[in-house]
C-alpha cells in the first residue's frame, strides 16, 4: 500500500512507526525529512508531481482549510487521522474517548486514576502520546483512555470507542476553523458509529434534548456523591474544586460503572487522584494569600470556570496571550478585582476588560510588587493561547511558577 504521512511531528512519526513495515511510505512536511526508503515531498514537489496514494494519514497540525490538505484529499483513496489509524490497529483492547472544549485533560487523568485500580490502563491522544505510539509501546494495555481534539475527529470513519465522554461545548479554535457550526460538527462526528448507551455527557453538548433519559446512577447532594442510592463518597476527600469539576467526577464514575469497576475501587481511585499541573493548581498558599496557576486555561469558558471557583478576594486576575474564542465580553468580575492584561492581544482584550496592560508576565509581577498585593488571590487564568510568547501552555505555566518563587517564596 502506498501511504502518505501528511505532517511529520509527533502524530506523523507515530503513524510512520505503525505503518513502516510492509508499506511504501512517503512523507510531507515543511521541514526536510530523510529516512531510509521514504520519499519526501515538500509543497512545491507535491503540487508539481501530484502523486496518487492509497492512504493519507493527516496530522492534526495540518488544518482542514490548508491547500495541501485539499490537494492530498483528491490524490488519495482515503484520508484518515492518526487516531483513526490507531483505532484500526486495536485488537481486544477497549478505548475510552474524551472530547469537548474544556476539562478534557482533567477528566482523562481522573479516569486513569479510577480505571487503573482494576485494569491495565494507558492515557494517550491529544494529552501527549499519540495513540499509534501508545499501541506500539504498551502491549499489555487493556484500556486506552484517549483525549481527542476536534482536529483529530475531522477524518474518522470507523472510529468506535467503547465509551465516548463529552465534557462541554463552547466556541473555541475559531481562528483555525471556518465557523462555530463546523467546530460543533467536528465534535458530533465522534458519535457516527455509536449507540446512545455508549455516550456520556451528551446533555452538555447542546446537540439534542434527552427528556426520557433514565434516572442517573450518580448524584451529588452538595456534600457527597451517591451511587445507586446506596454507596456514598465524601466529596471533600477528592482533590478537585469548582462546580464544573463536579460534572467531571460524575462522568468518570458513570464510565467506571459501565466498565464494571466496584464502588470501593471507584472511591479508591477518586481519593488517589492528583490534579493536573497548571489546571487550577494552587502553587502558593499562606494565611493571607493564595496563588493559582491555571495556565491550561486557553478559552473564555476556562477563565470563567476559574473565576467562579476561586472567589476569595481581593483578586488579582492575570489574562492574556492570543485571543481565540468569543465570550470574554460576557464575563462577570467583582468590583474590587484588579485585572492585568498581557501579551499580543492585550489591546483587543482591554476593549472588554477594565485593567492594566503589560508586555509580559515579568512586568505583571513587577506591578504586583509595586501595589503590595499580598492578600487575597492571584489568579493566573489567561483565557488565551500561549503561542505568542511560549511554545505551550506548560512552558507558560513553568514561567509563572518561576516568577512566584522569585517574588513570593
């Protein structure tokens, strides 16, 4: 089979490793790739020669609006995503797919903490390790928990997870897709091959109403999670805060029940859960001051969740980066909140937020010192992409933590 790997970063390399034996492999990438027996195409050569392929595996970094994607779609019998390829190589393993706009990583890690009490479990997908790579390196895995982005869902066909879990749906990636309707459609595509019983969280997606849905097996009474009206788990023993995380916990419990995990192991996994770094993470706390690193916040919805979770005032709220989704004009702040706006889109954000503007986080911390801000909450929840100044939200979060150590520890 003649195969084109479209994009040769993490996903493309993983697809190559899975396909390299027994297939004729070609690679397209902006950077020259030299591999034994592999044909390399740059944009000019691909457009000049127009080679035909049996299969094209597209990396999520190649946007559907990219000319090169449209050309390869016409030149290939089939264009699929890396997660579709990985799914086709599954044997007897189960696959749990987690998609949505916000909270995917938190829910994936929560599921891992619970499921590993009973099964050999591997986390992969958009969270870090591509599914194809995870398949090669984890032969004993019984359940793969896969974080799935909208870009990865655009080219699925046979993809059929054992259970699909949605977190929520709000405008996002609007700088990379043709419309919000397109973004919603990409998320709904995950349902193509599924029965309703295989989907958790459909009510949070706005796709359809479910008036006849049976009574939930899991409820939260404000203090405890109650399973099947007889098993109680103390919510204060779980290291997650905020109303939005209540929903994540309920969905994780429902998934665990569907997989036959005992009440006792569900409770064990929930209590063992360690929060995801840079996601509403308390990185400094004294009697007077709490500092929260929410660098994973790349949308207005994530910013809203953080604002509603960390309410102790006065608050210094730090936002900024590349603004990529709507809704910031609808956020509600307290009268005594001090808002600090930094990064590329500071002037755009300042049209909606009443705050001071800065070029970078270093300047923000210098200003906090000038103001003597040492009481209440410093909330770093950018609500924007990090790519104006950092290679990832992780690098942004690491820089924030370094500044906390310099100025507050």
